[in-house]
C-alpha cells in the first residue's frame, strides 16, 4: 500500500472517530459581556480559522408597509462603504481591504433577523485588521447616495424580472396568503423600493443595529478570553439602547377557511404549473419540533424515499420533484409542500398532494418508515457539523431560537426518542387540511 493511500485511510478513520466524539468535544460556551449583550463560542483548534456572526433583531418584519425591502437594503449596504479612521473607505476600497487579507465579510437580512458574517485566519496580523473592518462594517456604514440609487435600481430590475417567473409569483402570493396581517406577508415591490431613501437607511440602522438587539456567535481557533475581547470590541461603537420598537402584531395560526377559498389559481403563460400548499406552523422551540422533523422526513423531506415522491412521482409520474418542509423560526413558522407539473395534469397532481398529506396527518408513518427516517437523520447528523461554517450555522440557530446550549449533544438522542404515536399526534396538533391554502400558478385546464 502506497503512503498516499495509507494517509487517506488514516485521515478517514480519524475523522470518523472525531465526529463520533464531536458533540462532547465541542461544547457551547456562553461569554458574559459588560453590557448584557449575548455572546457564544465553540472553540475548535483543528484549523487556524475564526468565523464570526452577528445576529441582529432587524429583519424584514420591521419594514414599514410602504417601504418593504428596507431591512434587506440596509444590510446589503453595510459592505458598500464605511467611515474609516477619520475618512472613508468607499465600496471598492472596503472590498479590497477585506480581500487583501484573504478574508470575507457578508451581510444579509431574512424575515426575522439580519446576519453579518466574517471569516479569517486566526493569525493576529490578519485577524486584527479584519476585526477592525468588521467593526466599521456594522457600526459605521456611510449609505452613499449614489450607491443607494444603484442598489435600488439593481433590486427593482430583479423584482421586474422575478415577476416574469411563475415560481416567484407563486412564492409572493403564498407568503401573502400564509401570513395575512403579519408583516412577513409583504414582499418588496417597485413602489416600496422607490420610496426608500438614504435617510431611511440611516434611521433603520441607528434604531435597530444596537447592543441590546445583537447576539454574537464565534467558532474557531480562539479561547473564551479572546472571544470576550473580540465581542466587546465588536459592539463598542454601537449604541447600547435606542427608541422603543413598536410591537409586532401577534403571529396567528392559519384560520379555518371554507373549502372554496382554500384554492387560488393564478393564470400564467408557462409550460408547467407551479403548486404550493401550506399553513403557518411551529416555532423552533416548540416541544413537537423533533416529532415533526422525523415525520416530515417520511412525508416529503427524505427525497426519493418520501411518501410524496412515491405517490406523486413514482406511481403517477406527475412531477420529477415534490417536497414538504417545516420552516420554524424564533417567533414564526410555516409548513409548505409543493411541486411543478404539466399544465394538463395540475389538478390531478394537487389532488394527490392533498390526499397524501391528509392521510399522513391522520395515520402517521409506518414502523418501517419511522425507523428508516430516524436512522437517516441520525447517521447524517455528523455531516451537519463537519466544518466551522456548519458549526456556526448550528450555533446561530441555537442562540437565536433560545434553545438549550447542549442541543448539539442531545439532537440525535431526541430524534431517537421519537415514537410513531408522537409523530401522528404532533401532525394532528399542528397541521389541519381545513387551514391549508393551495396556490397554482400556470395554465389551467
């Protein structure tokens, strides 16, 4: 056996051993900061890298009704120029400074929160300058009027293009029907983007990007002492508090709807009809998360071995791909199932989709399906933790959703503990065909 092959076998075996013990070896440490801001660390010393995330309670649910898109545009412009040591780093200079370090900084906003992430080698001559740039990125964006105008034009072009695609039209309408009066129902429009000015961006940043609305997550080659110093520096130039943010409306369960109102057809010139159906569902910290996770793997989350694929694709050939998933957040959650199919068989495909989900809600999985789902989820779990970036994503979910800090250690145990009756009871509690909306975008027959 040559040395290269021997090394490959050794590394593979070592990886297996390490992953088998990863949960015990990589605890989440809570870092106490002077002002009460939350910070967390997973210390890994296998590679000389540091990943940082700032999770900010500044998602699109806080967009004013007439300025939907404000949160997303604010986040995007954090990396488009900053105040810097008495002067300005314009967009190109900021990007070059980060690239010269071989590092990265990104920013984006989703429905519940904004995320600013940075990655760098842990060597001080590289990491320290990157940290300075990250501090400026989150606390000193300039929102240059010309850059704002350019980004608004880019977004409006993307919106106009999206409105020509049936899958985009479908998701916009689905969100509108799903969330009702909750702010996440709205999608950016040409008029809402046009209404956003540089002053709106500055005001949103000032009001929402502050110490009491931030969680700091760190993964990599650093200890708790260094993590505390980094976290303190990250927030030092942000305001500690700010104006009271108006309370969001309560997130309500989808109402029971007359059957005639549960189906919405949107004519569209396309070769295929795109179908989505669903309703509001659980938040991540709901006790039924694991029964629903395991059950949905059987229903539509397990790819080619799922019930939906078997019924819709394998038995009838209505679609190449069909899916279902829960999307739980901290304060909101949804369930969605969908597919795309030929226009002339859209009605039949929808009927099978609805019937399969209804039957699963009533009956749950078989013993064999449950065992296979649990085995696949448990055996695949190490792949969710096999890089610093994936560890950061898991840490972010745990801290944002206020889950126990031992969640990484107990995840597989909680999956293994799910019983068939747990799945059936959880699906009956949280899904109801009388509350499901179905939307079809495409030619109708």
